């Protein structure tokens, strides 16, 4: 599966397995390769199986149906004209699917998947121009000229996705005609946009992160230099602003190095940041890396939802100001979740800091897992934290708008999310474990399966048994280890107060959130038991988040929970529900559900306007048990209203949200 | 000033003065005409003077500079081509300005204003096609075909604004060449879109309300029938939806008669409703009128801001769902304020209900008065209730985007608001008083000036002296009255608890919000004193408004107040301010300001995300006096952050927003 002719990319050279999306040219941390982890039945295998069985074919069918694939055939046949279906970036969906297919093949070795990949490459490759330019929207008779619209043309964005697919191919099957096509496309970009070429950047970042990884995969640093050039060119207002959105929409009003917080279109900002991390790492630019870490911390602390979702605004699919986090109009695009994983993973590999992996877990369980339907053929594009009006029951078998409220759709007018999910889930393993300095095995995400850590002194094979996140127990058994044992590091999630670790049936030693290095090396036959308490817990918003004032959320383990109207007692509407926080929420039947004490608050009679001379009367009129269910599966049982942040009931006696939870500050972390 | 050859429009026939925008063909209520009211120095005269001296010329200068006026010259000269400046609706700005100019002339008789009007008509009229079609965007060589884009073409929208200007001309100067042009344009619309014509409606309603009033002004009911046809055609999905926005954007997914609440693009929804009220009244369609009253009540009770502002979303400039009223992303377009006035005024004339006039006062003081700068040459397009980040100090002398945060702009890419303000302020008088059944004088808005009520038995002339809303006292003196006296009705605003009326220095009789009919007729020489208490008061949001939970606003009289960062003590930022509601706010110096007790709440230290395991610590760290200033003048002293709804401080002892204000519910209205 690995082509031995590939050049080593950096100082870590002894790991021959290359099937991973990110492989920095410098540094001592490396993710496991796809075939070094096999999943057992559990949360992530269910999602990955739905991706294999459902999403991959679903995407091909839709792109065939809409003519996005046929666009390549028409260019090859010279019949492309002014009437071309799909947006200017529809080629990129084909490339993201190619990337997904080749990771899928790399993970499974499934010859049928490989054959599908090759049949798509037949069509894509036939549309290549002689000079390596490849785009079905621009540069053909009846079509706009090449590079005539840097702001919205997405030509380099499309090229970037092709290069990411080529990297995946190189690392799963080795050099082939598709990789060669990628080289020609990349070389064309270098000729057109090099230091002596056009002084342009693409309105949608992507080429930067793609070229950086292409440099790593090929060992050719010219590609990295070009990525760096694109990053340095950006932020100087060379792009023609889009009406109403301005240059901040595509991060062209300020250079990356001078940026305090991510802003503008969320996916654009995150793809750009991912590429900048790659450059900072490979070029040993620690000043740039520091700036990017600061951006992450500023953005995560002030512009990120409890789900890990990013993007507060529909208008520009963008970040809002600090503290602007409306639950109802949260955009939290699925693709921004993918972008966030891309950045956090790169920052983890660069620094080894645990908070990046914590955010990845949150985003995986509450954004990535939320989007697809169980069969992988319908998707949320936006992932709001509140739904005021019931969505449709079933959407038509048609192209939908991006943000149909409350129901997953089979396909979208702009359909970036299905293929982005596909490539992410096909390569899920690559984000779950790593090796540090060739001698430390690091387990990052918990799921049932087998992990092969290639350490300097030999293989550490860990078998993980768990029903996490539905259960607290995670059992690790060492089925193979180097003779002198192996160092093992476990991630204790930031929410896991009261976690413990025991070795070989010994006492359960309390561990605190962060990294937990086992005090002794592990040996073959040993058993380690990690317990991550998944009791339901209340989570409070920062008081500066205006749109969440007076509310609280309930979480269990890594799962954000929500209230869906279909779980409410007959006759009670979600808009009159308040949570009584004087009673702690408790687990409910299914391991991922919770039950809390709730009250119905009466609606207020007001004048003509919804404002009055006295505050809301919050007397509790009816007490009942509130069922909370995992957010990632909301709207799956049919139309419902939903909210993650529930208003806090005010005690009618003291008029305050009192009780042990409020007074007891000892659990502050 | 009035052409006596005009046909009477309905049963009310004895009022020869016709200079008013709305004159229903049926019913017993009629607004005063423009020349029946003259304003003395005061709040509204200041705004009207700035409109006269600043805005009218400013709009002409900008439309000249951008070529929007020259578009007419180019069509006339046959030189229009593919390269035409301005959006497809830029002609409408010229027509709204014509309407403003002719109201201005009708009010003032200023010959210079009339000359400007005529000079613009020279240019507009020259662009008319032979068949009465008049549009500079469509139907010329190199331009799109006529009626080739109903969804976004705005052709009938532009025609509607021309007809509204023609109505204003008819009622201020009488039949002339511009009115004749209007007739040709209207007749063209009838030929093209009559029962046997194209089955189309305009993506932006306006032609309906314009044709309805044109029918009233001309006495020709064919125009009314056409308006009715447009209204009945709408809501059946004939318009091609705009990507992402869908048919609800232009109210084409459900007929007006079946609509529960205003939705979609706010200005579109309101213009459509205004036309529908006209049709319901003139055609005696009481079922339709009931539906429109229900729509008003539903929308005002659940989708309207404290300022009277409408529109919660930037993406579609539209209404949100019920209770979706974010202060920070409130759109509250100035033009939606104009549209709201149009609907409420028509509903008042149709029903005589006071709540419509109450909302108009709120909208006039807090949306209409907010938009223009003191000199009338810069404007807010959107009117949010919270500004998180300081705006620019001064904007460039350039076309700006619609929603530059926190600073008024001289002109916009889509520049509908300046001309809409111009026509509204030029005819402000017409909304301030009315006569009912020819024998009852009704004073609706309070401002210093002289009001001539033409009653059946003679003239009632009322002189009003007041510094309202900066002062509570309103002195009315009767300088002329019919011999047998006149019946007088006063509006007591919904917020005015503790109001009183005294006649001729007699005792102050308490009056309650609603209509106050003086118990005896008024006679020449009498003096009436109305006191509307303008003590600062707290106003609380409905608990279902998630984005305002835990906050309170302060109002004084009809004015919504706000906190601006420049009034905070040194070193305190607006995001850490909370209001101590155990102390009532008090007046502060200037009659329109208030002072309240406030505290600084410490920022919370959290983890990586802005969420934590304990609720916000709201201990008060520092007490200070909070200055509140009128919202309508915010951002005038330079860059600031601002908020109308201020978080309520929680008492550190009881942890509750306790105190007399919370406990005392006796002031509920």
C-alpha cells in the first residue's frame, strides 16, 4: 500500500506507514496511520460504516444527477458552453470525494472503492488542459477567462482540493497517474503565481494548506514556498470585495500575522489558519506559530459554541464579534467543524498541548457526528443550538437550501458539507492517536478498537474495549509491547472531574484533566482501566454571552445534550420550559440521556408589544421531569423544536436560581 | 394649491385640502392636510428643518454624482448601454425624492423647491417610452428585456414609487404634466398586467399601495382593481425564488389572506400589508381587514423591538421567528420603520384604534428620528439595539455598505433609506392629527405647533406649546373654535401611567392610557393642560425573548434610552456593566436623560471555551451612576459601544434581582 520510492518528509523517518492527512516536515509528533487502527463496533465505527455504505455512493449519485461530474466530460469533449450546471466550485466536491475514496481504500483495501476512484479519475484527468490547468468553470469557449475572478472564482480552491486528494493517493497507494496529475496542477500554480507571476490570492483559502502538505508528501519545498507566498500576500486588499461583505469576508483586510481573532467566513478563516500552521511548523517560524495559537485561544474563548461549532452569522457564514453566540441563529457550518479539526490537529502536532485535542473531541461528537443521518444520506449544513419552529418531516428528494431548519437534507445548492464529512469520516482514525518522539504512545480519542503504535523499540498494540461515550469505563489491554515496555499517555478530557486510572486491577488512582502519563511502562498482557465519569452535569455560559444569559446546558461526558419538544409532557411547549437547578440532573435509561427537574413558566400577558413595566413572572406552575437527549441525534425522530441552553427557573420564594449548585463553587475547574 | 377639478374620492367630501399621503375612499376618519399644521420649534421641527435644508439637496447631489439621474438622460438620448450605474431599483430613489420635494412644496409653498421638482421631471419624463413604460434599467438596447426578471427586477416597484409621487403632486399642486405621466405609467401597468395580461407580480411589493392611492386620487377604480389583482395573485409561487432565501423572502409562498404574521423581507412585507389595508378598506372587505389587524397584533407582540423597529435578520433584511429579537443583530431597517408607519396609519384610519398610533409614536421617536444625522446628510440604514465594537469616527465620503456598525453614512450601495426618510419627514404633519366623522378633532402626536381641524361646523384651531418629549407638560390653547364648541380627543400614550388633564386651570383629572375624550366641548380662548409623566421607567422583555433574558431597558416618555460607553466611568467597559434595579432610575439634567445605579461585574476566568461548571459570579465589585441617553441620538458624539437592554445585577446577598420594583406588581398595565 505504501510506495517505498517516496522521499522521507522529515526527521521522523522510521514510520513507513504514510496513510495520514497531516505529516509535518519537522517536529517529533506524528499521528498514527489509517491502517494502524481498526475500529470495533461503537460510536465511531457506526458513523464510519454509514459513510462507507451510504455517503460515498450518495455523493457520486448526486454529482452525476446534477451534471457536476459530466462537466469534466464536456470539457474533455470540447462541448462545455455558457450553460454549465453547478457553482464555480463544484469541481472541488469531486476532488473531496476522491480524497474520501482513497482514504477509504487506504483504510480498507477495498478493490471496489479503488475501482470507483479510478473511474472518476478517468473523467477528471481527461479535462486537464495541456499546461496543467484543470477547471470546468473557467477558461473554455463560452466560459469566463481563467483567473478572471479571484474573489469568488475558487480556481485555486479547487486546485487545492485536488492536491489534497493527490496527497491522500500518494500516501495510500503511491505514485500513480492521479498523483502525476496533481504534480502538473501544482506546477501550473507555481508558474502562474510564483514570485514573478500574478500577484493574486484565491478568495477562498485552501491552496495554502494543500500546497504545504503536497510539499511534505513530495519532499519538494517549492510547493511550501508557494504556500508561504500566498499566505504572505493575503491581507493586503488585493481581492475585490463582495458587495455587503467587505474584505474581511475572505480575510483580506489584515495579514494573518497581525490577526487577533478568526473572523469573516468561518471555513475560509480556518482553512487559512491550517495552512499557516503548516508553514509556521515546516519553516520553523515560531513567531507565526505563537500568533496562530493566540488566535485559537481568543476565538475558542469568545467565538465558539459549546458544541465546538464556529460561525455565528448566516449572512456571511461567518464568525461574529466576541461574545456574539446566538443559539438560534448559530450557523456552525459542518465544514467549519472540519476546518476546526484541521487547525486543532495541526496545533496539537506542533505543540502537544491537550486543549487542542479536547476541542477536537467536542467538535467530533457535537458537530461532525450531528450532521449526517444514520444512513449517511442526509446532512445538516448548519448546526444551530436552538430550533424555535418544527422543521419539515421529510425533505423532498431535491437540492435544498443551506439552512432548512430542523431537518437533514440529501443535497444542497452549495453542497460542500457531504463530501467534507466523507473525507473526514473516512480518515477518522488518523485523529485518534499519536506517537511522540518515537517512544511515547499517546491515546487521544476513546473508542473501541485496536491501536498499533510503532515505537522505536517495537510495536505497542493496544486493544480498547468501551461503550464510551455511553459508558464511563474504558478498558485497555496490551496485546503486544516492546520487551522493555512502552510509555503510554492518556488524555483526561477537560470535563472529566473525578476520573481514575487503575493498572492490572490495582487501586483506582484519581487523575485530573490534562495529560495522564502512566507512571510505569506497560507490558504485554497488562490491563489498564480508565474511568471517565459521565454523570450529567450543568454547564454555564460566560455572562458576556448576551444571547445565553439566564440559561444553562446539560452535558454528559463529551456529549452536549438538548431538549426536544417530543420529549415534553403533553400540552407543554418548549418556550415555557425552565430548568430547576436546585436539583442535579441524573442519568436516564440510555447511557447518553439525562433527566432533570423542570417547571412550566406561565406566558405573560403584555400590551401590544412584548415588553412591559414589570419583570417576567417566573412562578412555577407545574413541575415535571425533563428528558435531555444527545444533541448530535436531534431531529432524527421527526419534526421537533429543540434547545441546548435552557432557561434557569427562578425559585418563587427567593426569586433566585439558588440551591446547592449555585452556592457550591468547589467544583470550579 | 389644490386643484378644484379633482374628483372627490369618497363620502367625506367637504375637506377641500388634499395634501395628505393617505385618503381612504371609505370611512369617516381623515388625517389633517400638510398645510393645516405648522410646527413651532421643537423635536419634529428640528428634524423637518434638517430634511429641508440638508437631506433633499444631499440626495440630489449623490444621485447626480453616481449617475442615477443621468440614467434618465441616457435613455432619453438613446445612449444607455450595458454599462449602467446603480441597482435595478435606482430609479425609485429619484421618484421617492420627487415625492419628498412635492410634499415639501405643498407644506411650504417654496418656489425654489418646486423649480427643482420641475427640473427633475424634465429629465424623468424624457425617458418615457411611447407606451407609458418608464424604466432606465430594462428594455433598452444592451439592457435586459422588459419584465424579464419579476423576482428581482423591481420594475413595478419603481412604477409604484412614481405613482406615489404623482399622487403627492396631484394633492399639492393639482393635475400637471407629471400627473399625466403617472396616468400613462399606471395605464401601461393595467394593459400589461390586467386580468387578461401577464400573470405576474413584482418581487418587491409597492405597486399595490401606489395603485390603491392613485385610484383614490384620480377617482378611477380601475387602478384599485389592478392593485387588488396583484394582491390576490401573490402567494402562489409565481416568482422564481432567490437562492438561499426562498419564496417567503418576497411573501410569495402564502397569500396575504392566509398569512398569520409578517415574515420574510420586512420592507416587502410591510409595503404589501399597507396596500392590502387600502384594498380592504376601499372594497369593504372586512374579512381581509381583520386578517391584517391580526397580522399586526401577532407581529407587534412577537417580532417587534422596543424601538418599534422591525426585522431581526441581516441575511434577508427580514423578520425572524416569533421571539427572535437579538439586540445586537437587530436589523430594524429605517425603511421598515417607514413601512410600519404606512401600515399603522392606514389601520388607524380604518379602525380608530389607539394602539396603531402608539406604535407610530414609538417608531417615529426611536427609528425614524434615529437614522439621520443632525444636519440630515448621513444616515443609519440598520438600527440595532446593541453595538459591541466601536464604530468608525468618520466614514469616507463614499458609498458605504448597508450596515456599517455604529456610524451614520452619507450614502449606501442600496440607498433606499435617505429618500424614504426625506418623503416621510417632509410630510410628517400628516400623521399627527385627524378628524373623525367631521365633528371630532383627534390630536395624535404631541409637538409644538398650530393645528387647524376642519370640522363640520367650522374651524378648530389649536395652538400647542410643549417641549415634549423633553418635558411632561403639553399646553393646548384654543385660538379659534366653532360657536357651539368642538369635541376634542387626546391620545394618552400606553406608557403614560399617571397622566392628567386640566381645563382652564381647573383640577388635574387623572386619565388612563388610551383615548381621552374631553367631557365638554372646547371653546375659543380655552386652555387645556395635558401632563404626560416622563419619569424614567424600567421596561422588561417578555421571557420568551431569549436574546434579552436577564436584561432591562430604561425609557422616558416615548424615548427609548441607551447606555453609551463614552458615558461610563474611566476604566469600565460596557460588557461588565449591570443595572441595580433595586433603585429606580431618576431624571438626569437634560430632560431626556436618566441616571441609574449600576455595578461592575467581574469577568469570569474560564477554561478554553466560554463555558464552565459553575454559574457566573455576579458579585458587585464597584458601584457607580449609570447615565442613559436617548437612543435616537446615539453614536453622535463619536465612536462608542452601546446597549439598550442592560443586564440586571443580581443582589449579592439574596442572589436575586430583588427590591421594590420586582415585588411591586401594582404598576402592571
